[in-house]
């Protein structure tokens, strides 16, 4: 299926509709992204505060997104939706993020996610209250 281009000057009505839909997809995608970033950061905060069960809950919430990405070839499904409304394919065509952040998103937040898991596990274990401690 060919994308409906938001910049189609030959058909202004189609372009307006495509721009609106692309804006909606980008807005939803950015909001979901922000939710997961907040969860990743909350893992660290909860671990430092000793709220290990809360940290593990945030790990689980983010893990759902990890599974979705894995099942979709490491692409967010909303990227494909946004692709229906534009021919552009810059790193941030589907989300309201700076290009450098969109390009490095998985590395930056993947690292923070796994670091959060490690911090949670270490703090919980060292507290003497974690699984495997008497």
C-alpha cells in the first residue's frame, strides 16, 4: 500500500487529512513513549527508595513494551501506522522527539532499563529482604 503523503501538493484535501492523522499518531506515540520513559526512570527511583515490589512492577510494565518490540522486529507498531501518512522516513518521522534521540532511543533507554533491573536486584539483595535471603 502506498502512503498517503502529508505533503501531497497535487491533492490538498488528502494532504490535510494525512497531516492530521500523522499528527495524531505522532502525539499518541510520543505520549506512550513518555509513559515508558517515566516507568524506566521510576524503576531507579523505587529501587533507591527501597520500594522493590514497586520497582519490579515498573520492570514488568516496560517488559510488555519490550515484548511488543521483539514481536514486531524491534519496531514500534505505531511506526508502521505513521508510515501510512507520509513518505518521509527520518528517525523521528513518527514521534515528536529530536532526531538524535529518536535514532538512539533503544540504546539509551534499553541501557537505563537493564541498569534499573540490576540496581533493583542489587539493592534488594543487599537489603537482606530480597528473594533468596534468609
